[in-house]
C-alpha cells in the first residue's frame, strides 16, 4: 500500500471543487440534506436529543450556530453534537451501501460550520459531498465484526475532510485534520440500542469539526495515519488502497449510488411544520435549503 494514501486523500479534498460534481450528485445531496434536517427536527423532541440540548445549553458556549428545536445558539462543534444526536435519535438515517456509513453526523456538522462561517449553500454542499465520499470509501474497505462502530469512527474523519474543505485548508493542514480526526473517532457496536449509540453520531460531527479547526490553528498529526504501521488500516485490518495506479483518488461516478432514502417525504413534512412555528434558530441563505423536486 502506498505510503502517501493520507496525503493523496487530502490533495483530493483540496483540489475538488463544486463544479466538478455531476448534477445527479448535487441533486441527491440536496435531498439528503433536507431529509437530515427533518430527522433532526423530529429527533429534537426525543429524549436523547433533549438531553444533549440541555447539556449543550448549560455550557454557555459562543453562539455560532443554532441547536435545532431548542431555540438557542452555541458553538459550531456543540451544535453539531446536539443536532447529530437528535438526527440519529430517529434511527431512520440514510445509509450508503456497501460502505454502510450514515449521514446523520456529517450533514448537521457542515450546516453548523456553515452557519459559523456564514457560508453559501455551495460551500456547504462541497463539504458534505467530499466528506461523505471520504468516509464512504473508507467504509467500503473496513470490515465489520471487531466491535468498532465504523460509521461513527470513520464518520469523524469524513466530517474533518468536509470541514477542512469548508475552511479552505491547504493540503498539509487537511492531512493533519484527517490524522487528528482518526484519533478522535470512536464508537462501539455494543452500544447499539442505547442513547450512547445515538450520541456517537453527534460526537463524530463535533469531533470532526474540532479536528479541522485544530489543524487550522497548527496542530499536527502523523501524515501516514491511514496506511502507516499502527494506523487506521492496521486497526481495521483493512487495506486502505484508495489510490489508483495513476495516483488519483478512486471516487464513484454517480454518488452515492447505493443510498436509500425512503423517509424523505415524512421528514420534509415534519421539517416544514416545525419551521413554520419558528422552533429553530438556524439562519442560512435561501440557497442552502433549495432542493430539486423529488419524485
């Protein structure tokens, strides 16, 4: 396996732009974002979502992003923690196979960071699409069965990739963000069925943003964390050969081709009802939530 996998992945994140995405990918991403926000609205009414909202409010953090359904703002990391947990509380998350990586950690994260940065919708979509591509490709290489919850563990790395893109980090900084996220990622299959399992998605989102922010401020990590001895590949007993013979990252032609989204209509209805009653304080440009008509 190439000793440049981590760096090549960072180069891919830095060099890929919104205009490089196929229209099918962009439209799919918009629908997934709307579905995810609807899930978070619903989940904010459930026990785990309410516990996290209370916990986050008590921190009194800098008001950068809205906590969905709670009527207050907090830091981007903590908003991602609360909103990701609320999203996952419904247990109706979108899962992209064969990577088996959900989106309930990364979508709340890029929206929270987008609100902090006052970013346009295209920037938020860039972060989501690239971050989900990274985490899904890793998920396809990492087998289940050892107790690690790879959706939340690898999802932390995906969020870091998306956040690094939104922060416009360079290759070295993005490499560090991926490496730091690899250390922050966590999750255990044994927690399934508990509220700790729901919290893992929120933690992945908040930790992924933290990894990118720390890299921006100069914190470094091992540049070979994916492929090096004692790194992610060894942990998962996986050959993370994400690099093609041409030296480019292998990405899907039509992303994410295996993803299912059967609950969009119900969640959209829930989202519109709650937004109409002003239960959320999220303030994005109109382009952020504009989606193509779905059938």
